[in-house]
C-alpha cells in the first residue's frame, strides 16, 4: 500500500488547518481567522485499508521568532521538514506570491512538493492564472493544484496527486487511529480556539491552556483546565463582568468537546497569571511546547 508523511507548510492563515480538517473529514486542528492559531505540529491519519495510509501534518505558520514560544513553534516546522515524504506548500490565492516563494525556497526541500493554491473560491480576478504562471518554473514545484479547503473542492484531485508521489510500504499506525496525540491535547486546543473566537487584539496570543484533570466517570467526563495569561488585566478581560466571558468560553468549549469525544462533559475553567510564560522554558514545557 501507499504510505508516508505529507506535511503542510505555509504562511499564517493560508488555510493549513482547514485543509487538514477537510482531508480527514474531522476537526483535529483548531481554526480561526486570526493568524498564528496553530502552535503545535498536529498529525492526522487518512487510511484506506489495503490501499493507503497518508500521515498528514499541520504545522504552525512560518514567522519571524520574537519569543521562545515562537522558537518552539518553528522547531515544530523543522521536525516536519525532516520526516516529510511530500511537502504541501499552501498558498492563499490572494497572498503575496513573492513572499510565499521566499519562504518555500528557504525551506530547502529535499522531497517532492505540491504547491496548493487555496481559497480559489474567493480569489481576486486573474490571481489563479497569475499563480500558475508564477509557480510553474519554481524548482520546488512538482505540480500546482487549485483547491478551496473551506468548500472542500478539488480535494480528491489533491489526494490523487499525493498518492502518485507516495512510496509503498507498511502502515505506520493502526487503521483505527486518526492521530497520535492524546485527547487531553485536543481538549486544550478546543478551549484555546474559543478564546481566539471571543477575544480581540492581542489576548489570544498571550494565552496558554493547561488541562490538569481529565476523569472519565460513569455518566460524564470531568475536565479541569487552567487558562494561563501574562497579566492581571488580561485575566480580568477573560473572566469578564460577573464572570460572563469565562462562562461563554466554557459553554462553547464544552459543546465542542462533547461532540469530539462523544460523551457528556463537566468543564471547570480557572484563569491563572504567569508573567512572561512565553519566554520561560520550564513553563513552556509544562504547557506542552517541547
């Protein structure tokens, strides 16, 4: 069978996480219109027994590093470069192609790459033809494939192009598995996603989520998590007047977690202040940034 690692690279907000979720028909990666939502490398497995197992990796958007947190995010990109059999280089059809090209060139890929032109459903006039002409001669571009991850259009064509390039081998994971990450990880991510949705400006970028308790009881799962921020003022914003905002975060997160694990959930959230956690190695490790 065809089997291998297909890793997704690109600028923030190009649609990497949306593509991963669309390919797997399952929400593994959190999504938000804000940039830099993805902080970890998230693997998802697409398996058709006897035919293929494609191990997709969503990676953080490639950025200049300002904090140790950013360095950990870019280390996740580096690790994905090292084990890729195929690279998917995802480009927003309305983005600046020169900037994307500079990033893709800097990756120094040693494996075949497909340039995936995303958001063709909202592409400005002439942008698709422009992208085809621009990327056609690039040394890293094996083929350009036009898709809309959000609309799930042309994903089958993309999958066929991937399978044509993948090596043959034994599957790496059990065919029932969809990811190698624990449920706790996704619980934390779903809570963090709600903070991206509900809060403006810088707040989401100052937040980490730590799941302290995940206990399966007879009728429900009891979860306790800390929302970690840098400053007291941020804590006050996340709690909101009379606890209104934190209740909203909890309600929206609980609904998504229940859907994800297929069980009733009791979710308890606390907001903790840890100054400068984004530059603190021990704290970053505690919050799962290795």
